[in-house]
């Protein structure tokens, strides 16, 4: 079909192939292949675009071809499809919750198989709840665990006196100040994180989450230098902020029901949790001179979500390494991490910061 080995075949030959072998293809994939043919105004089909389609990977040029070609198809909206099973309706619901373009929603509906499941968010949620219950039994309290004298003796929380123990910049995510802290974070983490992971995959959502967690602890170490850190708010706020920003930036394309009300509820939940953290930070600590945990990790997560997170969510099924904005924000994030590391190494002694003793 390509005797000159140019990497292209004519759209006419491509249509002939579809007419001959179309019955062997899934109807949704056949529809997208037809859109690819209709979207190439130069009369040629690139072999790499065809491979991208069949392997569920798309480039920017491929997306543009599909978007142009899909306007010429007579297919109905995904919302109008009938006879769907429970799992298919769930996938369709998730598509309308997270994706602003109809062609992306159809692509996701066609290609999603529940394999693998959204394991990252589920696994980290189970781990956080398990650790909380363990310390609830150990400390004999579920509400305001932070008021226990043994709370910060765990090897998990970040403490400025123990900042040389690098794992604490991540492991603090498994500790929470009480059930009120855990409940709000887990609710937002599951309601937002699971649908996002179903669409974008564990690798991308995990990237946003972990970057938010690290940014949260480093932000505290730079701006609230005497305070410890606990809780998953850095990662949770990164995911929720990225999702809300993506909804706002694609407001007309988002077709989820009651989106204004639901966005308002998400902002209320974020505000309540942030307000609780601010109140706790300035509430007299149970064991001075060590202050209560900082709230700055929330803000670090928000900044990651509004920068790196938005770029990831806006490029569904596209190669992030081809997005210049992704590299800009990734380099800025890397620079922040390096500067924060140098700050932790040198600033505490140069500024003669009075750090509370280790628990």
C-alpha cells in the first residue's frame, strides 16, 4: 500500500481499506478512523498517526485531524447512546465529569477497559486510613490525635528538627491530626482522584499527587520553619485544584450536571479544611514549644495543581514530552525543589532559627 516507503498512503486507498476490512473493526474505532480520513485535507494518511490510533496514543496533529473529521460524521452524542450496562454508564459518567471535548469522551468510552483499575488513589487511601486507625488505637483517640504527647514520635511526620530524614518529606502524608482532618481529605481524594485516575491513568495522577505532597512539605520548611507537617492535603489539593481549574478553563465544553453547584461544594470543602488547618496552627499547642502542624502544605498543593496539574489534565492521551508548557512548569518545579533543598541545608543555621526539640 506504500510502495515508495514514504510513510503515507492516499485517503482514497485508506477508505478502500476501511470499506474492505471495516466489518472486522470495532464500530467506535471505525468511526474514529473515518474521522481521521475526513480530517486530512492534504489527501494523505500518515502511518504514524494510524499506529497512534491503534495503540491508543495521540499527537497534537492527530487530535486536530480527528476534531476536524468528527464534524463531518453523523454519529450521535455519547450521551444519546442507549442500552448501556452499569459499567458502561459509569464510564460515560466519568467521561462527562472530566473531559471537555466530545471526541475525547467517545475515545475514552471506546478504549477504557477497567484494566488496570484506579489502583493508586485506592491504595494510598487505604494506607492512610490504616495508618490513622493504627495510631488511633495506639494513642487511644480518634479526634485531635495531635493533642497526644506521642503523636509526633512516629517516624512518619515531617519535623524541622528531623528534616535530614528525607523520607519525612513524603511519609507525612499518612498521618492526620484527627478524624475530622482525615474525613475531609479522604472524601475529596476519592470523589476527585478516582475519576481522574480512570481517565488519565495512575502514572499521571500519581505524578500530580506526589509533586503536591513534596511541594507541601518543602513549602512549610521554607515559610513556616518551626512547624511540623502531617496530612495528605498537599496531594489532595493538587488534584482538586487542577480539576477545578480545568473545569473553569473549559467551562462551555464540560457537560457534567450541576457543575456550578458541585464546583461551589468543592470550594466549600477546600475552604473548610483549610480554615480548620489555620485554626489548629495558631491554637495553643498541647506540648509547647513545638507548634501545631502547619497549613502551608495546602497552598503548596494548590500551586502544583494550578501549574503542572492543569497541563497534565488538559492533554488527555497526548504525549506530555511534546508539550512545551509541561516542560516549563516541570523545570520551575524542579528549580523550586532544588532551592528548597539548599534552603533546608543552609538557611536554618544562617538565620539562627530556634527549632523546637525533636519529639
